[in-house]
C-alpha cells in the first residue's frame, strides 16, 4: 500500500488531533522515496529543535545532597547515619526546577533509538547526533508500555502532544533485540495493519471533527445489544458494541467503520466479495442505532484505504443505506480532503 511521505504526515497530524497547518514542519523537503523512519527522524529532530528554541518544559525534581547549610528539608535517617564520621553534615532534600522531566526524557530516548536504526539517511543521522547532544543533561530512559500514560500534558506544554504521539508510534514499531550488534530494527508502519488501522481510524474521526462543514457531532458511540437474559449477570458476558465513528446531526446519523486491509475485497471461490465480518458488524451497529434513535434511518460506511482494489459500492441492507468505499491516499492531499467531505455530504449537495 503506497502513501506518500507528505500524506502520511497529514494522517499523523489528524490522528494526533492537529490540523497540519498548525504544525511548522516542511515535510516537502523529505524525498518522496524516503523511508517512514526518515519522516520520524525529521519530525523528532525538527520538533525538538523548535522546543529547544522556545525553552524545554521544566518541572520540579527532588534532589538530595550532603551540605553544611540547611536547604529544603532534612532527611534525618541519612543525616544521623552519615554523622558517624568526624565532619557532621546535613543530608537535605529539596525540589529543583529542571528540564529532566519525563516528556523530555522520552524525546532523548527516541532520538537515541533512531541513532541505532538500520535504515536512515546520513544527513538525518547527523541531525539526530546534533539533537542528542543538545539534550545533554536529560536522562534517556527505557521506554515501556505505560511510559506515555504517565506524561502530564497541560495548557503550558501542549506543544509536546504531537511529538510524543510520533515517539509513541516509533516505539510501538520497535522490534525485540536479537543481538544485532547494537542495531535497532523497526517494523514498517505501513505494513503493520493493527497499528495503521488505529491511526487510520483516529485520522478519520479527527478529520471529520475538525473539517466537516455541516452540523455533525463526531465521536465513537457505545450501542446496546437487543438482548435479555434470565440471569442479569449473563448480559455482562456480551462484548461492548462500540462504533469507530458516529456522525449525528438533526437530519442524519452516519456510522463509519474504518478498516486497514491490503484489499477491501477478499477471494471467495474465484470471485471477489466484501469482507463478510465487516458487513455483519456494521449492520449490527445500524440496527442498534435505529432502535435507540428511531426517527432517523442510520447510514453506514465501510471505509478502507486503496490497496489492491478500488471500490465504491452502495447497497441497502435490511432497509439501511450502506456504502463500501476505498480512499485513495496516494493522491494530492486536497483531493483526499475533497473525497472525504463528499463521502458524508448530504444527497444532492
């Protein structure tokens, strides 16, 4: 599946809930044939340099030192223990303002990981070395699954949001180390269907939130099963029925299910058919939506990126309009935006 570097940048912007023009990254300077890792390296180095010029975010870090003068609060246990020696000194603890905070540590760890990546251009490697040196004094940490959840983003440091989103994607693609001489291998983002499906879903939801010009509310919605049970606890065994995207206005309800497959169709005895599981899931959503909002007939859209086939097909299933659609991500961004807005435009508009 082909997605130009510039379009992938736009996808990542919207997936992190940012409009591209709000972010000052000249990705057009990256060669179109570049690897996705080149995009990560460019975004992280360029973004970190912007942060350095603005001033890295700082936080209060607990420090401890032996001193002859009172500073902060005394650690009595360590003070008594250390005073068995001839020269009595206080062991004091105090908070000191420092840039050595978690979000800056993630940035330095990400730069370090890219320095050991297998496939990066020489120019970007030089930029990474320069950025790594500028972050001297920031501890590079071991990134784990819960690291990003511990970062505290607020109004004064919200400009870190996009860079941390890129860093999280980078580390999610890091492959286990198998003793490759210090080199770090990363999976290709575009071939990782699980990660890209989430990126594609977030991109679509945030794109429609930020760009649709009609009065839609846009959000996932949790639907109810039309189910009863003799024992109420049995109902707890039913899985959660949650849409990827539900767009509602006074006149329409559109349920969008985003998929990221190599092909929107699958072979079936020599013929190509829609993925049956996707259609069953979407029609279940439509029935539930209709029960809960019976004044509007809901519409469903199954949307895939263009892979091995292009499809734009419309059906009526159980009385509900359903559209099977592939979005061409290998075209100019303005055309992608046009296609997405036309997809949900009112009939006849």
